[in-house]
C-alpha cells in the first residue's frame, strides 16, 4: 500500500493536469463550462476519481459528462506523460454534488430567516395571555384584625381572586 501523503499529492497533481487539459486540449463541442473541483486517488494509486461541476442546465451537464467520458483516454495519457509514474491510474469522472447541496442549504437557511422574521413581526405587539409572571409564589401570611389569613390564587382568566380561609390555630 502506498503512502497516503503520496496519494494526496498525486490527486492534487491529477486535478491540475486534468483541468488544464480540459481547458487547452479537449476541443469537444459538447463540453460546457466544466470546473474540476477535486480528485481522489486510491491507496494503491491505481484508480483516480475526478469530481467536476458544470455551469448550465441538465442537457449541458449530460453533454459534458459524455464529452468527458469520451476524452478519458486522452486525459489519462496526458496524466501519464506529465506525472511520469509507472502505472497511470484509471480516471473516473463524477459530477460533484457539493454545489447543489450548498445551494439547497442556503435556500433552507433563507426560509428559516423569513420564518424568524415573520415570528418577530407577530411577536411585536403581543402580550402574555395570563399574568406576566405565571409562577406560583409562596403565600405570605397576612394577619387581619379578626385572625383570618389571606391567600391569593389566580383564576383561568388571569384575574386575581382573594380567598379567605380561617386559621385552624
């Protein structure tokens, strides 16, 4: 098994060579605006996967994929000449979905921002349905002149009702 650092270096070099060759050597009219985004090489340096994106619609993406597939031999020969390695890895082209995923995440974040803004607008003039402080507090013993204790309780409508109870002592 080869050194992982060597595989990474070879992947970077393959990405550079393939992107330059697509720009300068490949004259296929089906090839659209292709950008090579990444390359991965297996540990044994026998296979390389080249990731790319295409600017355009679905037909341009399909046409560019067909053009890259037909140019694989030329690109592999170019990689072999420029790297000088004994076994040139086979090239596989895969459309990169990272830009699509990033766009979908941006759209989801934008929807969340709009929902937060709508919630903030709805919350501007809002008031509590009940008391401002809905938590019970310990009853304070207020002794009246006749020995009754006053305990405050809250009704469902949020209105304070005074309930008088007679001390058992």
